[in-house]
């Protein structure tokens, strides 16, 4: 595997990845910012059309882009759309990650990106839909967020409640429940939280410090005000 660093972590981060000869990265279809002239970029549907469609249902793009150092070493710069963080997670093959929509940015070879179907209740009320991404295998996966990424490590039996819109990723062996934010439906609705995700440890959860739906609401409100 090549070497990499995440630059400008305090504001708008990018990945600077040094590819070894013949090495290939896969990334979201619009992730490449710049690359060496000896790097080739191609597009493809990993796992076939059905898996590509399943990724679309999970909120990701149908195609991946593949960046290959075909003629010696090469350098690639990668970024994502929203103003937010990028974090690298090294997978050793013993567990995978469930990743919310728009959370996957790129991965090294050896990392497989598929989809996992949630049950009916989780699919309707989690805010993630019926499908979430499942990232597994051995290698490094790069995750992106809106706002900074914060890791929560839960010990055995520890519980935490997370607002649905702030989830980025969680260990695939963890179970979670969709519950009311408060004791009653009225208080849950009035608090602005309504439904939340309750996780139980052990395990790790990655959350984002901002909620994308809040950004969409602000933009829609701003657009309405400008039209008035």
C-alpha cells in the first residue's frame, strides 16, 4: 500500500495519496481533484449492475472511479463535496463498518464496498433508508462528513443515544434501536429530535458535528427569503 496524508484538516481537508507502481484506489465518482499525468482514471460498476443499483438506494453513486498508477509512481488528490472532515480507518478483516449515505469517499485495494439491508422499522425511521453501505476487508477506507468527525468508543454494556442525522459510521457487529428521543411522543416532537438511534457497546461509532438536513433546511429557507 502507498503512503498518504490528510491535509488542511482544520477546514476543507483533502487526501494526498502516493500510489505505488501498479497500485489502484477506488473512490466516489467525483472525488478526484488532481492527479499525476502517469495516473489513469477509469469508471466502473463494482460488483455488477444490481450492486450498483443497491448503492444508489443507499444514497451513493452508481459508478466508482478507479485511479491507477500505470506508469510508475503517481500522486492523487481527493476531496468531497460538503465542508467537513475526512478520517482514515484501517480495517484488519475482523470487522466491517456500516456507513451512512455520502459517508464513503475512497478505499485502497482489498476493501470491499457493498450494501446491507436494514429491517423495515430501521429503514423507515433511521433516516438512512432501507440500505446502508457495508465496508469490509483489509485496507484503508476514507470516510467523509459534514462538519468534523468525532469518535465515540463504548465499553461493554455502555449505551449512547445519537441523533440520526449525525451518524457517519459504526462497527458492523453493533446493534442499535430506533427509539423516541424523550419519554413521550409529544416531548420527543417538541424537542426537535423525535426519533434517535440507541447504540449499545462494545464498539465504536463515528459521528459528524453537523447535520446535512440542517444545511438543506437553511438553504431552502434562504432561497425562500430571497424570492420574497
